[in-house]
C-alpha cells in the first residue's frame, strides 16, 4: 500500500463520526489486555491464571491463520486476509460491554440481546466506518467461508485453553461442562471443515488422556 493510501485510511477512521479517533480507539482496545475471560473464573481458575480477552483474540487470529493456510493447501479458495481481520476484531465490542461468560448465555431471554448489545458497542467504537461494519456484519452472519472459519477458531481457542488448564490440574465439573458445550457448538464446523474435525479430535484425545489421569 502506497504512503498516500495509508494516510487516507487513517484519515477515514478519524473523520467518520468525528468521535472515532485512532489514538482513542487504540487506548480503548488496550483495555482488552486487562479484561479477564470471566468464563474461566466460573470454571475454577483464579484471576492470576485466567487469560484476558486480548490473549484470546491473538489466539483466535493465530488459529484462523493456520486453518486458512491448511484450507488453501487443500485447493479451496479463501480470503485469508479477510478471515484474519474478522478474527482480530471479533471481540472488540467487549472493550465497552466486557466479556460475557459462555455458561451465562443460556440465561439470556434471547441470543439477540447479546448480539444487539455488541452491535451497539461496535458502532460506538467505530462509528459508521463502512469497512469495519461490513466485516462485523459478515462475522455475525456466519454465512461466508471466512466468517464460519473464524467462529470455528473462536471455539477451538476455548478447547486449547481448557487443555492447558487441565494440564495444570483443573478438574472442576464446570470445566468439563464447558468442554462438552464447546464441542457441541463446534459440530457444524467440524462437519464442514475436515481440518477442524482433525484438530478437534486431536485436542479431545489430549483432554481425555489428561482427564483419565489420577491425582
């Protein structure tokens, strides 16, 4: 990208809505580094060991990159850059509305309540920026290959972290319930993506092996 094009992109972020200044946006997103993933607290982890939202977002982007590379190698066309962009920004709204724990979703009157809240927060962060709103809508829609892969990566990140906590001795009933719920929700993506199916199977083997250990 030429220097003039970069300047134009930055100017658009600053200009649209006027309140969306790049320095202020980055300062707000920086809060994700200090926002714990509260679901792990319910699973028996302490504030000292629980991952934060920024760490999770990094892992989701990493998983998305690796999975999209495998998909490309299988001869399937995928917009890797678009997928990674969605992965990077998929939890930005939490900088305003905080992390909503996975086990608590079932207590909402409707899934649309959480979606509506996050939609409003995303607009508050980025105003009417067309590029980001299109990415956000695509991610929410779960219809494109790229958006579905990011959702799969989001769930896979949960499984990876659960394995790590299991390795460190977490044997809580809540962690087991979370594992089962995530595997269930991964079902559509396991059926659609062979690479996801293989990865989930490998993670499950590791988790079950750790679970069968005594002490």
